[in-house]
C-alpha cells in the first residue's frame, strides 16, 4: 500500500472527475493521501475533502507565492485548524524565488511565523522551496525547526542541502521529476537518502511522472514514483511501498486503524 504525502485533489483541474480520480488512486494501491491547503481558497476545500473521505488527511499553511495576501488573522485561522482531527501538518510553507509574486522579505516573515506556530502546535511542516535553498536552510536552522521536523516537498536540491535537512529532522520527498530521464541530480540524491527518511508524493495535478510528463498528474501515479525509487535503491516495489508508508505515518503521526 502506498501513501501520497502531497497532493492537491481539491484543485479546479479535478472538478469534472474528482471522485473517479480518487477511485483510481485507491485502485492503484494508495491507502492514504495528504491534501495540501495553501491559501484562503484552498484551505477550506482541503478541510472539506478530508472530512469527506476517511483516508484523506490535510495540511494547512500559507504558500510563499501568496505571502502578500497573508495577515495576522490568517495565522490565527491556521492555528485554530491545527486542532482539527484530520490536520496532520502545517504547509506548504517556505520560499519561492522563481515566481516574482511576493517580496523576499515578506516571504521570510510569513515563513518564520508559521514555523513558530508549528512549534507551538507540535506539528511537522511541509516545505516548499524553489530556487531558495540557502535561505530556506538558514531560516530552518535559525528557527530551530528541528523541534518539529517535517518534509522537504518535491526535493530538488543537492546532496549537501539534503544532508543539512536530514540533520534537522526532515524527511526528503520525491515526486514525478525524479522519474524524468534527464533527472540526474535528483536520482543521485535519492540514492543517498537513508531509507528511513524517504517519502514519495505526486503534487497532483502538477509535475506528472514519466510517461505522463506534461499532462495532468493524479495520485494514482505515485506508484510510478515508487517504481523509480525501487529501481534506484535496488529494492522491490513492495518494500519501497512499505518503507515510505511507514515513514509517512511516523512523520504525520497517523496510526493504523
């Protein structure tokens, strides 16, 4: 059984066939999913989805690209949602220097505030990091994020960056890009990550794995990521499914029913 640790099934891209997409994920062996709510629009739809399906959990946070739209009341809102029984993490939060939608100083402030909230609520954090490796690692260290740890979502950095994150109690998660034929560095990093710190995800509807690259992604495709992980690590698919699922349950404190 597989766990998709990062998906966006509440996306408008699934409005026409959401139930069928979820059914396909279950048919592909996906036992649990963590849906990510990351702004004023997607946090309520994420909570609704988690309340509708017993095997869907939620993470809530404020995405760095939406930092300009964030205020103190939003932090209070996220804090209140941390007490929801289906909310297992704060995220995705972090820094994004690729999309020029929020000033870096605003992103950093919003990032730091949510790390402090996670520490007070004792929730792991899900990190979005695009073209901001140095600043993300520095802020995590300065904020003592090691207290709660979490997930480096769709990891794209170097092994040096991965090692620093591992030292801070973070899991390294890989998605569709690691299956791409030209993904030399992600494959090399994956091969070095300890198996007990490894996670898999889809980020659906984005970043579909090979052979669906460029098309709409969905949670059923996490199996393709697991197959690539198995190939790179020299393990059987069933072993990778078991290892990554146990890691996810441990990270999110989700017990077996």
